[in-house]
């Protein structure tokens, strides 16, 4: 999931796609050590295309605001 946002971040010097990727992945990593009953990891694996669409949308908005 992180390949496309990383490419966009490097190519266009955008920060939000990479930041959101690190945030979602970090939360998934933290959740594996958490003792909560509700786990984020299965949800993360199940809806990653939706999260990728959100990341790309936020990156598009940042690109529009920065370069227009």
C-alpha cells in the first residue's frame, strides 16, 4: 500500500500521502501490541483500497492547494 503514496510524495514533493501511509501503518503496528478487544489490523487489511483512495484524494488536494 505504501508504494504509490511514496512515489507521489517523492515525485511531487507532497507530504500528506507519505504522512498518512506512515500513520495508518504505524497504528496497525501499534495495534498488534495493544491489548484492546477491537483490532485495527483485520480492518486495515480488508479496506486498504478505501484507505489508499483517501490517501490519494488528500494528496490531490494538497497538490491542488500547493501548485494553484
